[in-house]
């Protein structure tokens, strides 16, 4: 009988790379490789959509049969291509360096360099074939070592680790998740986080709230034993499906707790989808002005023409546009007015105060128009204090949510105290 575990095993990108490198041995003349070290970026720059956009940068060359791309488990890219396409490859890498310009990995040396550096490494297939083969073998060995049990004595710990990671998402499981999504009441999984005006020590005044669905909540509810992000490509399809379901839910709901002044974080392809058209048709003209569409800066600059088309559509219909995910590194490259955005979100990081400094950040905020800037991911009062010092009055984050919760508790206690207070006798 055949080994079922072996026959059902899905080939990994690492094993496919090694197989390709073996076949490359017979036609390595006129070929080069570039290893893009996305794994060296900060975690906030190597989420699923970042890796997807980075890999899509090489897609035109793949479609023209100029090269073969491998997206590895650690998020690295390995692109093997014809030497004649060197200029196109360098252009793609320049685009990636710009997209990730806010990462500490990107110094002046990396920004200007076209040869090997901390972000990417070139190899000549003809001259350095043994080195390429060794790298491919090492990647396969590393992937297998991580997946395989080490010994019987450690089986309990390995089983627990596998249970924590969950069963990898497969096409079959993805189909089950999508079927579950079609039946699930997503309103129970919707989370919201307020964007508030906060001046001085005054009580935060909610302006609108960002609606989102936690992937962890989704997994726990629909597929508790599945690692939804194990495959970046299947996960991308899942999030696109999730986007469409959220829009469908919003277009039909009468629940005021998830409507009103809201923002939804969409990718540009979703904004141009039939589901968004249906969502738009469900709103009257007045309500469209209460909806903010948040777009990631990486998505915008990955395809500027698509963004401009989507922006014109959204603005004509009355929606407001917010550019999300800006840092002090990328904000100077974003002209909010020319891009037609109503707001921008600056991500809080302690280095804004500790390294960049109040004067420089104040200038960046002023260039965007301070009243249009939201400081997000504010987890403590330090973020709010610094934001106010540079002219920002709109904030989002866990610290703001805590302030709102404290104010709600204070008001509830005050109302309870008044209800329990004995009535004074009428004075004659």
C-alpha cells in the first residue's frame, strides 16, 4: 500500500525551488537569481498583503516567461531570471525599496544600491551555481526540520505545538471556511475601534469608528483547528471573500451598532468589485458621506492607476478617503491633496519622540494639514501627549478605547448615584 502521508503531501515552494535549481544546471548560462530578504523586514512590513504585493511586482516578468518566482515560507522571494531582464528586475527592486522605505533595514546605502545589500542578494547562475544549489538545499532542510518530529520523547511537546499552530489551510479547508462564512452571522464577530477628537485632558469625542473582523475570532468561531494564515495565497483569497461578506452584511443590516459614521479598510480590488457596487446601491446619498474608505499606502503605490480610478469613483459617490499605514519615512512621499484623500493615518511609534523629534514630526503633520491627520495605534498616554504637541487632535488605539470605557463607567456610576439618591421633601 502506498504511503498516504507521502502521496498527499503538497509540494512546498522550497521543494519546488530545489527541483527548479536542479533542472537549471543544464541551462544556467545567461541566467541570474535575486534573493529578496523580506524576512529581514520588521513584522509590520511583512504581513500577508505586503508579501502579496511584493511578489506581484515580479508577476509581469513571470507572465512573459522571463523568470520564475518562488515565495518561501519565511516570506523571502527567490527570483531566477534571464540576464536580459536585469533592468526590469532592478526596476522592480527599486519599487519594493520605496514601498518598504519606512523599514529600518532601508538605509541610504540600500536605497541607492543596485548590487548586493541587506535587502537583496544577486547570484550569477553560471558562475555561482554551487552556491545557489546550497541555498536551495538549506531552505528545504530548514523547512523539513521545522515540519518533522525530532524524537519520540518530545512527541507530546510537538503535538501541542502543532495544535497551537493548527492544521494548515488547504484548498479543501478553504472551501469549508468560505461555506461557513456564507452561513455565519458576522455581526457577532465585528469589532470596532473609535477615531476620536481629543483636545487637552477633555473627554474623547468619537468622530467615526473603524469596523474590522479579527482573524483570531474568525478562526475560533468557524475553524478552531485551522491555521488560516499558513498559506499566503489561500489566505489572500479568504480575506477577499471576507471583504465581500462584510460589505454584503453592511448593505443589509439595520443594526445601528455597526452602522452610522464608520470606516472600512478595503483593498483597491474590493473597492472596484460588484459587492461594493451593491453596498453603494444600498445607501442613500446622505449616508455615503458618513462612510470612510481606508486604503493601505502599499496597495495604493503598487498600482497607482487603479487607485486613481477607484478614488474617482468613491469621491464621486460621496465617500471619504483615508490613506492608512503612513510612517515618518513614507509621509513625505505622500501628497494628500494631490492624491485626493480626506485624511491620513500616521502610525505611532516611540521613535517619533525619541529619535525623529517633535520639530520634524510637526513639520510633516503641518504639510498634510494637521486637522486631516489621525495618530493611530496609540496604546498609552505618551502617544497622545506627543501627538497633541505636534498639532494632532485625532487619535485611535487601545488607550483611547480605555478612556471611552472609563468615561462610560463614570457616567453609569453617576446615573446610578442619582437614581439611588432619596428625594428631598417639598418645601412649603
